C-alpha cells in the first residue's frame, strides 16, 4: 500500500439542530435528550466530540418543514419527522463557547441567502471561535424552501449552480476585502485602519450587486473552511473547484472508491493539490459493548421508532415529489423512477442493502428516513474501527461524516468505544495539533486576493 500524505482519518460529526437526528423516530428513544431547545444541549455534545478529537461538528439545514407530502406539514408535525430546525448561527456560537479546538460547521443556502449575509455570518463565527468556522455550501433541495422565500417553485438545477458560482466568488472576495494587516489601532495618531488595505468589490453580476467592503476584518483562517456535498455532475465540479471538504453519500465501498478517484481527478484538473481536499462519505455508526447490543439498537431505530407515513413524508421532501397519492405497499416501478428526479440512485442503494428485486414504497421510504444512502458500521468499537481503517487505507475515503442514531448517546458511545481503537491504530490523533480548524486539518491559510494583486503590481 502506498504511503499517503494525510495519515489521519478526518472525523466529522453529522449533527441536526432539531428534535431528531437523521433517524426520524429518534426523539422517541428513551435516552434521546429532550433539551434540544437549550444551548446546554449543544454544548454538551460539542464537549463530547472535542474529547474524542473530532475535527468538526457539522450541522445540516433545511429552510422549511416537510410540506411536499400532501401539500401539508401535518404528518411531519404529528410524528415529529423533523418539523424543527433551529437557526445555526446561535447554535454554533453556543458550541464555540464550550470548546476550544473543535471545528464548527453549518449549512447555508446559496439559493435563498445573500452573499453579504453569509460572508458576514461565517467571518464573525471564525473570529469569535478563534478560527474554527466551516460553511457547507448548498443550493437547497425543494419547493417548500422556495415557498418560504417568495417563490412558488425551487429554481432549476443549473440555474442554482450558476448562482452558487457567483455567490461563492463574491463571498471569497468579501472575506478578503480587509487585508491581514489593515488594522493599525494607533491610539496616539488616531488612525484605526489603513483605508488602502480595505477594499470595495463593486461587483455587478447576473445575480448579485455587492459594493463591499465586508464589515468584518479578515479572519484567523483567512477563509473559513468550505464544505460541499453536491452529488450531480455540476455539484462535483463545483466541489472540485472550491471545497476543502467534500461530503458524499455512496451506498457501498465499491461505489465510494470509484467516486473517490473520480473526484480526486476532477480536483487535479482544477490545478489543485489533491491531498488538500478531503473526501468524506457519510456513514451510519452504531457502536455497542457487544455486537449483539449494537444490532439490537439498530433494529429499534430501523424498525420500531419510525412511523411509515413519516418516512414517506420525508421521502417526498428530499425528492420534491408528492407521494401522498401512493400507498405504502405500491411497488416502485420504472415509471415511478422516471417520474421522480434523483430517486434512481436511492433505489439502487436500498436494493443493495435489502437485496430485493421488487421494492415497495414502504421499504424505500423507511430506508430513506433512517439510512439515507450511506453504509452502516454496526458492532463493537474494534469491529467499527477495523472497517473504518480498511476504507481509509484502501483509499475509499479520507475520513467520515458520522451520522448518529441519537444525541448525545451515540457520540458518547463512539468516543468511548471506537476512538480509542482508532488511536491504537495510529489513524486518529491523541490530541489536537493546531489552533484553527485549517491547522488541525493540515490545510494552508489562503493568501489574500487583494494583497496578492498589490504584490503583483509592485513587481
Ligand atoms: C453528508 C451530506 C449532507 C448534506 N447536507 C445537506 C443540507 O444540510 N442541506 C441541503 O439542502 N442539502 C444537503 N445535502 C445535499 C447536497 O447538498 C446536494 O444538494 C445533494 O447531494 C444533491 O446534489 P446536487 O445538488 O449536486 O444535485 C447533503 C448531502 C450529503 C451527502
């Protein structure tokens, strides 16, 4: 096996600022904490993750309740199928105050927000946390979100990515609009900052007009860490150009390994160092003191806690297709697959898990509501560590986005049972080596665009 420059597995905790984890029935599990509206809940989980040397606590987001199913939020509300999503700025601020090394990542949409707002939010968080902010750049997924932001329908896919391209270019320039040494702070002369080092953008594009400068100086990381999770061709291209961390959702190691090498090739085509970008598949981890304990827990989360109608409502949400006219026992036919965009990969993934040739909506929806598309690592700490190391060493990934059954218990189990096994194998550090998230990930601090221009003019 050839040596690799990154010899440490990148560990990302997949978090929800919600009444549920990715398992939509998780709120019913006896030891799921119920104080998800209290800042101490997020602080408790953040401390557990820092104890386990996690690189990043990452929160997903959705800007609407699940309302696609039956054109109503009733089923999601009734069964607690993710009707709650808190704003992430305050949540990450709380987590920042309780930790000192853990990276703090949040999802913000390029379709429904404005670049100035997003640049300001993450620059502020980067300062207040001492350089630990990360932004997951998403283009959002469904009409329900559009309807909360003044539109009937979600924008077309290509248009969303066109807007995302312009959006991130503007954000990157706003983050650089203050050069690193712009603040002078001379109390004697009264000069606070050097105006020649604080720049307007005067950006006029297809989607945005932004004058700048940003109202926040350059941050400890220079540029907060960029995350991208697009799975389409456009999404992968965008990630290759901009991302530091790429999240994937592949059903098996074979698919993940192919995806890994294809994505690394795209990164190289962009002229970037392939080792400076981490590819991180999402996996479902259930750790137990014995394999039997872990398997029993798995059955409870997969089969006992989720209501089938809630599952179908969540399937509607992610596919932007109203399944309320279908029965749970309907077979997933080729016609249905053709009618629902983006469902083909999901059907193939679920078939791989359940091994059935004819699939009903009940089975598909249950797996979507609980499994999404990632593989499951279920067992003792040693068994899970073995699988993780195998994926890592065979270059199927650079680390993992770890989805939890429930909070904080699933991460407590992971940190107690799996992390020590990974440390024994030398693939997870014993303590943090840097101060900022970029330093802990071994990533360079990007040069400032305006300082570079000035240097180029001087030569
Ligand atoms: C681990 C992971 C986390 C994701 N988190 C979010 C999220 O919080 N919000 C969101 O709108 N989409 C999220 N997505 C979806 C992606 O951003 C993307 O929209 C989806 O994979 C479809 O790809 P495409 O946009 O390139 O078509 C996530 C995907 C993965 C794999």
